C-alpha cells in the first residue's frame, strides 16, 4: 500500500469500493514501484561510475582473474570507506 494525497472532493469522484478507485490505486502503486526501480538503477549506475572515476586501475583489474578481482574489490572497499 502506498500513501498518496488527494483533493477534498476525491471521494465524490472515486467512491469507496468502486472500480475506478481500484484502478487508480493500482496505477499509484505501479508508478511508485517503477519510480523506485528507476532510482535503484540510477544509484547503481552512479556507484559504478564513481568507482571507475576513483579507481580506474582497480576497475580494470576486476575484469581479470578471481584472485585479482577479490584483491581489487578489497582495495575499492577500503578507498570508498
């Protein structure tokens, strides 16, 4: 359930239990989830970009073997903390 604000005459247009109210509430929830997904994607992209800008050598090493990748991730975590 997502809280949302409405005008004072909202109940006249969308009576309790009406099909229109259910549709509107579903649309509000769908838009909320889509916005949340978009914001998460943007944050992940930002973090990847930030990591690449701060530590370009670490990022290039991360694409190599697992031991080097683990060391690179450890170095990256230390720099970001």
